[in-house]
C-alpha cells in the first residue's frame, strides 16, 4: 500500500473511533502552507532591504524596495502556500511608477516557521504591515491573499488607498473548502462539516466570515480583477462574484496563464501597471 493509501486508512480509522481528532487531522491538512513544498532560504531578495513589522509575532519582518516616496507604497500580498517571491515580478513595474514596494511572507509561509496557518493570522499580518508602513496606496494580492487584503483594509477606514488589484482571486474560504479534494484523505460530508467547525474554533469566526464580498463593501476604491477563465485551481466564477458584489471593479480575462503562471504574464503585469498608473495619477491630480 502506498503512503497516501496508508494515510487515508489511518485517517478513516481515527475518524471512526475519535471524530474530533479526525476533524483536527483533516483541518491540519487543509490548513497546510507547504503543499507546494516551498521553504526558501532566508536571504534578502535582490535589491531589497528588510523592515520590521510592528505587533506581528507571526510575520515579524518584510522587504522593501526603494525609499519612502511621495506616491506612497505598493504592497504585494502573496497567495496561500506560496511566499513573497511569487510577487517579485511586480516589483519593477510598481517601482517604475514611483512607488516604494513592500512584500512579506505570511505566517507559516516562506521563511516563517511552521507549516499551518489560519486566515485570521494571515489577515492580521496584512493589517500589521499596513499599520507599520503607514503609507500604502496600492495593494496587489494573489489568490487567497485577496480575502486577507480586503479583510485587513476594510478594518482600516482611514487607509488612503488609490486602488487594489486582485490576481486570480479566491472569493470565499468556504468555496475553497468545498472544492478541496482532501489531499488523499477520504472525505465525506460529516468530515467536511468537522473541518468547518474546527476552522471556526481556530479562527475565532465561522468560515463564512472569509468572504471577499461580505468583507469589502466599505472599500470604495477602484479595483482590478484579473483571472484566467480556465484556471484549474480557483474558478473564474470567483472573480465574477467579486466583480458583481463589490463596487468599482474592472474584470479582465487573462487567457492561458493558469493560477500560478498568471503572476509571470507580461500582459498581466502591463494591465496591473496601467490600472495602477491611471488611478494613482487621478489621485495626484485630485480627480475622483
């Protein structure tokens, strides 16, 4: 029997004799931040310097490119099971627009210790970075980083954002869970409901809380959503839901790039750059 088969058998047996322990095990697998096998060396990215993040024990530092700028800072927020390096292709375009650029590894991601995290930890870390930097005017987020970014920004009504860009965004954590195939575990409805309950316990809020549309109605800034209609990890319908449910959203298709490859696409980078330039210039000129 394969290791995957043995794990499935052990999980089924544990779930039968101790459902609570089985739910915790399943939730541990669902909450893994290392599913892509990424654990990079703790070195400074090229051209960056480190900055300390206040009040964030799970993500105590990040990276900055450039000095403080009159235009403010563009914050790049990576997706789940990835790290800040996935967003590096956007550093140069944002720098060319005159922004200082910031990125960081979320709790238990990248160079951070651990292999599991919660959306609450993720969102708090984004908020701590926003508070530390104080001049974030643009947020560009990938995948589940979209929900964390919207949640953190929405909690800060004084945040003077020019715009936000969501790349292959996930609209809800519940949607991610419902699509999840269990990574080799044999799931049934009772086990999925057990994960819902365990995630509620760990996050302090129900899974339904992590909904980009429900979290973001107060974010009255221009938003760009870019998504591949054939994305096989997060469906295009998530981008459509965000575009339909939030205000001032421009929805663009990015064909043939996939969920991860979208970050490497020249066309996507150009679209993000043009969108940010348009709205940063409007703010500079005092145009609403």
